């Protein structure tokens, strides 16, 4: 892996998610993502946070900052806790994870969902998870 490229550790929590308690807190996500990055050799990390933003669209400051870095060719990997943290709009999430990121050589990992674009869809359920997340809103 190219250690000069940035690994984005992306955290999101909507106001609705805050009702789920500590397991979905921004701090917990940061710790989980940094631990994963450390254990897998990602050293050039950048944490981006959208606290209090819905996942139904991508009009979020943190995600937009990350997208700009991707467009500049500075990102090698984008890691999230799970697909719903990245977004809840099935079509847009799929467009980024299946088309945009791969075309720009950006690896995408959703830890809890077992999604790793470098390894493919291990369990074959990513599209179903995206659809489920989309319908939660």
C-alpha cells in the first residue's frame, strides 16, 4: 500500500443515531477506526467527522472534504465503521463504492460489514445492506 496516500477514517452520527447510545458515538468510531488502521499498517490517517448529519445525502462538510482529497488523487483508502456511517442512500453509496472509488484507485472498507473493495464482496450482502440502510430513513 502507498503510505504517502491518505487513509480517511470517516465518522458520522446523525441526531437520530444518537438515541442508540455510546456504541454509535463519534468517539467510539474514532477509536475503532484508528485501531483498525494501526493494526493493518495504515500510517497516514486523516479523521473526518460529520456529527449531527443525516446519511440520506452527501451534503456534509467532512464527507465533502474527503471527496475533494479523493479527486486530487491524495487518498488511497477510505474506512468507515459500517456502510450506514458512509451513507443511507443506496444508489449514491453504491456509485461511490462500486464505481467512483475503484476508478480512482481508492480502497473502501466498512469494518463491521466485512466490506473491503480490494477483496470483493465477501459475503455477497453489501447491496442488500445498502438497500436496508436506505429504507431505514
